[in-house]
């Protein structure tokens, strides 16, 4: 009986063998793979088949290409938990970008008077092109970005106030809720919409992952008590580095009449 992989395209069959060798330790982390001609001879395929198989495993995070040195088995990255859970103080979802217990650092770069692109304008309920403050965040571990976020706030709300720059002024780094409260805006809810995406080339370079590798894009929006959106952000969470966990406490349920306990 033919093996199940025999029906696959040649590069997928080669990639399956590569995965098996990585999984069983034949090719340990840091192992330099044979050259493409050597692998092509072993598998009786052309250079293009080997290249596609390697590119697939690079996208999966199992291999990495080093310019001028070759292709290597990538060491497994330490996975962390991005906890999206109600705050123990307010009961609302934790508003900050960094998860609880995060032991790294972060950098932020704000630019004022940026025209809102159509998708951001729709999320903020403003006209396309309305002026906003855009802030790009990088969460860092050992000086290496591991999570990216781009936040937008409408300037018709914060312009001319001390909170116009999220990471400047007396409330720098205090988060959306505290900053908005300072100008009399009460934020009452936050909505997150997760979407599967692939990391683009610029993001891959920052995150030291393969372009095209899997990530989760969390579209987060904060709303004031009157329903107005006051901030929205795109948070890029590399799938190979993070587990996104929603830990949602539930109210105790009263026992039905006549039921045990």
C-alpha cells in the first residue's frame, strides 16, 4: 500500500521528511542543513523542490536562513501567555498592552496629526483623513521585539490637552482609562476582535520571525460611556511566541430548588 505522503506534491513530501527529522532529533536545534544540491540528490528532486520545502518550514518557524551561512534548524522559542482577563480591581478586561507578569520592557513612538486611513476612521467613528495621534509600541524581551501594536486616538478629543501624546506629559504610560478620565471621559468598555493574519516583511524583520508566519491580529477599541470610540489599536501577536488566553470568571450559580448542594 502506498504511503499517505505519496499523493502530496513533491515539496510537501520533502517538507514532511524534514519535519520528522527535526521532531525525532536527527536534526537538532542549530543543525546546519545539507546544501540544496545534496538534498536534491538524496530526494531525487530538483533544487526548486528543496527550496520550496525549506521556505515552508521557515514560514512555520522550524528553520531559519542565515545569509551567507545556509539554512539551520531553529531553536524553539520560549512561549509566553498573553492573558486577556478581567482586572481583579475593576472587573473590566485588562486594558494595558503588556500582559500580567510581563518582565520585559517596551518602547513607544508617537506621531501627531496623522490622517486616519479609512479602516481606522470607521473604527473611531470619524471621517476618513481626520487627524489622529498614532503611537507604535514594541514589547521587548532581551531588547528583541516580541509583540507589536499601533494605537490611534482622534485629535478632536485629545488635541490641546496634556494627554495628547499617550507616552508624554504627566500621565505618560498610565493607559487609556486613566488618561481619558483626566479629561473627563469615562471609558466603560473595551472590544477585542482577533483575526488570523500572516506577518509581513517589515513585521517579520522586527520580530525576528519568518515573513508569512502565522500571527493573531487583535483589533482593540475602547469606548466611552456615551458609546463614542476613543482609541483603537492593532496588536500583532506572533503565533510562535504567544498563547492568547482568555480567563473569564463566572458568577456563582444558585442551586436549583431540590438539587443537591
